C-alpha cells in the first residue's frame, strides 16, 4: 500500500501461522510480559510511555474527585433512584416511585447505578464511572491511532485528548457526555478495523457503538456518522457494491442498538411507566425529535428555558451563533486551544495525500477524524437551541487524533519546504491563540503568557532557520525542538486542565478553566463582572437576584423588568443566599433551576418521619429542587414539571388526586417555581398546582424552608 506519511504503521501484525497456533493459550506470565512490553517491534520505551499516559490520566480525572459532592444532583438523584428500583433503572426515572424520567436516555445512569449497587451511594461511586470512562477513551484513542501510525502519533493524540480542559471537566462530572465520547471513540476504532480489510463484522460493530451512544445522549451521537460512513466508503478495500451493502447493514445495527429501548418505552402502557421528562406529550419520540433533536438546531424547543440571546440581538436563544462560536468567551477556553493547529495540519495532510491510492490509510484517517471535527464543530457553532459549553467535549478526541497524525506526519517531512512551513504556521497559530485565551483571565498566573510566547517563538525560529539555511537538524537538536514545540502548545490547555481538576464543580452547567461556572465575577460566560445579565451576573430577562455568580443588582430591582419574586432570592423567590435560590447551592434551601440546594437537618428529619406511609415524601417544582432533598433523605420526591418545571405533568387534577389519596406528604415552596426563563412566565401546570396548594393548605417553615403539609388542609 502506498503511504502518505512515513510514520504510518505497516499494518496489523500477522496472525500466527496455522490453525493450531490460535488454540494455544499464553501462560499468565507471558501475557503479563506482553502487556508490559507491547508489540514486539516497538522500542522499549513505547509501552511504559502508554502506561504512564494512562496513569497520569487516571490521576488527573480522579484526584480529589469527592470535593464536587453530588456534582450534577439532577443525575445523581436519578442514580439513587435507579439503585433502589429496577423500574427506575430501566426508564431513567428521577425518583424511585417513578413519577418522571430525566430528559435524556438512561445509558449513562446505568453505569453509575451498577457502581452504586456494588459500593453504596456516595460521591465517589457516582463520579468514578465517568473517570474510568475517560481513561478508557484515552486508551481506545491511542489504540485506534496506533494501528496505522507510529507510537509517537498515538501518544500525542492521547495526551492532547486527555488534557483538553473540557475533557478533564466532563470525565470528573456525571453528565452523559463521558459515556457518549467513549462510545464514539469505540465506534472510530471499529471503523478503522473495518477499513483495514473491508470487515463486515467491524463495520457492524461501529454501528452498534454509535447506536448505544444514542442511549447516552440521543441525536448528538449521529454527528459522527457522516465521517465514519464516508471514510469506509472511500477507503475500504472492497468493490463499491459491497461497501454500500456493508454500510446499510451497519445502519441497521445502529438503529437496532439505539431503537430497542425507544420501542420498549413507546410500547409500554403510559399508565404504568413514568412520564418522559423533557417531552410535551409523554412520548420518547417527542423528546428525541423535539427537545433533544431538531429543537437544538432551530431553537424551537417546547418546554425549554430561554437562553441569553445572541450578541447584539443576533444568533440563537442560547448565544451568538456563527463559525467563530468555538472561539468565543464561553467555548474558547474549553476546547479551542489546538483547533487552529488541527485545521492547518488537516489541510496539509490531505494536500500531501491528494494523489495517493483510494485505500491510503493516512488520508482515510484524516477523513475520519477531520470529518468528525468539522461536522460536530460546525453543528455546535450554528445550532440555535440549547448548546452548553461542555458539549464541546465531543470535539476533543478528533482534535487529538488530527494533531497526532498530522503533526508527526509533517514533522517527518520537515525537510520539505511545504511541510516545514505548515508546521511553522500551526505552531504560530497555537502560540498566538494560547496567548489570547490566557489573556481572558489576566490575573490568573500572568507569567504563563510570556512563557508560551517564549517557547513557541523559539521553536518557530529554529524551524524557520533550519528551513532557510537548508541545514538538516542533528537528531538531538530535532528532538529538543520537537519537545519545545509540544510544550509550547500544551502549556495553556494543560494549565487549564489542572485548574479544572483542582476546582469544585456542581450544578447543571459546569465550565472548565481557572474560575469555572459561578466563579469570581464569571457568571455563566466568564464575563468581567456584574452587570452583564445572564453572562456576568446581576439580572436576566428582567429578573433580579444576582444571576449565577451573585451579582450586584440591589434586591427587588431589575434593569428592564419586574422585580424578582421574593426580592432577594432571584427568579424563584424563597430562601437561601441572595441569588442562590434559582441557580446556586443554598444553605438549607431547595436550590433552583440549575443547582440543587442542601436541605437543613430539621427538614430532613421532618420528611423522614412516617416516610413509609407515602409514595412521595414531598413534591417540589423542578427536578433540582427535588434532587437535593431526595439525596438527603433517601426517599422519593416528586419533581413537578420535570427539570425546569415546564413539563405538563402532573395536571392539577392528577395532583389533587394524589393528595386526596395521601400519596404525597409535603409540598415544598421556593425552588424553580415553574418559571420559564425565556418569557418570565410560570408554566401553567406548575403555577396552577402552586396556587391551589397555597389556597388550600397552611404554610409553615422548617429549617428555613417553606412547606405545606398536604395531609392537613387549612381550616
């Protein structure tokens, strides 16, 4: 096979000769020696370097993991429910009494729930699965790149992936993205195996992995399908008709792997299963194609909270859209450090292999990972619906692979003018962009910026001099220059990665970097301080209460709308610190839309009393308001309206029936209160229930929380 880059591996090691050889089992000592030694043809340093990479990744993803507590309590509460009820396990219910599900499929919950069943409910058993998924993803990425390329390329790809700040964040957090990324990387590995010899088995496995990714985060998983399919169609060594037939078979496998759970949920009688959270009609199909599907692209998400709007009135409801979105103040520090270099190396690598044979592996690999990077990046950039910064973790494996494959390939061609020029351009772009990103947090380790410029500038000068003077670098000099180049490119993201691992992350929208979500003066988008609305604290859509980070707008006032309900408690009203009831963690309160509170000991004691007599010890508007209480008591809490309080369940009549049957003990005031952030209006179902409770039951305060005893009507 003709190769494009000299570092491309010769191929898969040959199988042992003869059928009998495959039946001989290796003794344990030989197996362990092979594990530590790796391939026979590898140099002695290769396997220790891989083990060091995986060990360092495990430490980065697990060190001090418990400091984040329940992290995203919305999912932690569902894990608690699924660890005590197999029905809640299957459906992904928010509570063990199966009132409503989370607004995602349950695959990521299944992994954590198995850990909790084995080791008990605690922060580590909830968060360690994500850390292990991250280590596994780095290992699979290494194995995928190593099949066709040098150990250096595979190690560089794995290291870039492991230290991408948003990857560090999400593999230390219990959102579904960690399992999604692992399954997508497994799909890429299977695609590479399939391309080698047009294997039907492996391309079907690729479809299976992508299909199971759907059960982690629905439609987002399909963004890699064009790259996988195109790579196989172009590069597999088989006739076109066979390749098309194999891809169709892989598509069927993908639909089966993704659809079996969907079919089971849709066919299950609605009266005996939980309501499908995030849907408007109790249908998982509505969730797939609406809130978690096309609504993310066009912004028409029924039941969604409204976003901050585009800059200057342009863009989507959740921020300004456009091809530069991955580089803005919200997304840039999460993932974009090496995107400019990856694009340059991708273009250069494809240009060098333009005339290569159809089955050329370098071009196939760049098509696979470059297609993943471009399709996913463009979709996230232009989508007008809910797009959070941490979604960019899906770009990290592709960035790592392109850097590893393209960088090492061009480095071996550095004696050629075009290759050396592309390397210099990639390094210059990386150095300049790292300086810009570090300048966005000027008070955080200011010495990093000149260090990056110094290292990057030295490497660029050395590379250009060797090119202009046409003097080949000695081996040691080349190694030193390569090392300096890597350090220059890695300093910024590695520093952000360590800062991310050192921070506490809680709530629904975590953020990587030195200050992160809710950090000093950052608010949601990392803005310069108070007065930036949704992005920097103070107000949002006419409501007060300090925004995400606390803000400085006086209580009960707003710069463009009515005073917040409750004055000092933000949009939700109620209790806890100023600005904390809606977004932040409260002391003794219920939390709010984006974060769960920590209920007081007095409230927990009251809810636990006679808990066995009720289906739900309490009901609260919004899942996060219910999650903190459920985790503290260990008993089911009904989340009225689902995640943001806008799902139309239960109806007022249904809730009244639950109360008349004495299935619910308390109704807890405060929390999200069913407020839809987009228009500042309460959802009809949640507000009707709240009004009915306030009119018919007496309120009392337990441990700073307003509650209504639903077993004792007023008067």
